[in-house]
């Protein structure tokens, strides 16, 4: 459905995205996982036409996507990292406005607005101004706005950053329901728990490049067996300092496992920088 071929984007001397290629199939829940600065936002911005690649190609259903005004883009929904909402309008007014931008009118518009509010659990706040919303509620409304025109592919750029657990769950439940109904997802995040929970195929991105790609099981196989061993240690400061001195990382309450270990193994660095 979506193919990125050798995409490259430089900011001056810095290569933000470096000959990146990936393929998202119809109905897939594809995760792009990488630390802050890996180049995820730059990649997504090129995909949605907000940035022009220096080189490379973006194909959607085999056709090249050309910039922001390409009619093919109507089949893509985009949830940007930055909120795109009018604070002085109510939730429903915001959705009606964005729906109208997509050319929806009358009963069809009203139905999509109703559906969107219900999907993200904001029906009872439909008439409240956005400025009274929490950050998480705004993010949920942002998601509803991206779905008004019934896209085939939904692209999400770190949609849960700074979101409270309740809103994060609401977003996840909405995405899981949408995926079950056949929507294709391209989900970027630096939280490995999120791709583990949501995605059936994952590309790990670092310094502008894809360093590994596959299902969770395939990625786990990249890990040498000795690296995935479980050991239990007392978490006193001396032990943690010793682990750090040997370049090992850990997780409180258990061994560090899964994609976190895969990332560490492939790049020598931790996914988390917070
Ligand atoms: N407008 C810009 N000008 C110069 N450098 C930029 C610009 N935007 C991004 N970069 C740099 O390009 C690299 C990739 O950034 P990008 O925002 O795409 O990464 P990211 O994986 O989305 O990270 P984040 O989660 O922080 O958004 C980073 O080194 C960043 O500092």
C-alpha cells in the first residue's frame, strides 16, 4: 500500500533521514520505533507532503505521492505531533470545521463528527471549548480530526507523548478497533511498550536509518541468546553502577527484554533518553 524508497532529507550538514526504505502493507499495524532525533518526524513529514525529500520516492498504491496537494493524500489521515485544534471552538465545532475542509457537508458531516467523538470517548464533552480540555483530551480530539474523511491509512506521529494513562488507553482502544476494521496504521513512537502492544510489524530507526525490521518475534531472534538471559539482582546503587560500567542496562522489577534489548544490541544505546 505504502512504499518509501531511499528517502533522504538533510538539514544543512545533518542527514536527518538517510536512504530510508520501508513498505507498509494494507491492513498492517506498522510501528516505526526510534529514540528522539532518530528521524521519525522528518520521515512522516515527507510522507504527508509537509517536507520535500532531497531524494527518494514515496509510492501509495504504486503511484508516486507528490506533495501536499496530491489528491491521493485524501486517503491518508495524519495525526501530527503538534496539536492542530482551535482552542476557542468546542470539540464538535473543531470536527465540523475540519470535516468541512475535507468537503463533508450535511448529514454525512454530522455522522462523521458523531462517530469521531464517540470513538475517542468525548461525546459528553462535544460542546466544551477545547481550551478547557486536558492535554490527553486534546490528543484524542486530534485523532478524531484525522479520521473524519475515512482515510485508508492513518499516520500517527508520537500521539501519546505527554498523555495521561486514561487518554493513552482511550487512544489505544480506538486504534485497536480501527485496525480490526481494516484501517492501516503507521505508528511512530519511542515507547517500545506501545509498538509491542499495537503493532504487528516494526521497523527500528536510529540516526536516520532503519536498523532492523520485522515482526516482534523476528526482531527478538536478532538477539544473541546470552543477551536475553534473565538474571535477578538486588537493585542497590553499587550493583547498578557495576552494570552501567559494563555497558549493561536493566529494568526495575525485571530483566530488560524484548525490543529494548534488540535496540540496545543493534545500536549500543538505549531507546530511552528521558
Ligand atoms: N528543522 C530542522 N532543522 C535542523 N535540524 C532538524 C530540523 N528538524 C529536525 N532536525 C534534526 O534532524 C534529526 C531528526 O529529527 P526528527 O524530529 O525527524 O526525529 P524524531 O525521531 O522525530 O525525534 P522526535 O521524537 O524528537 O521528534 C534530529 O537530529 C533533529 O535535531
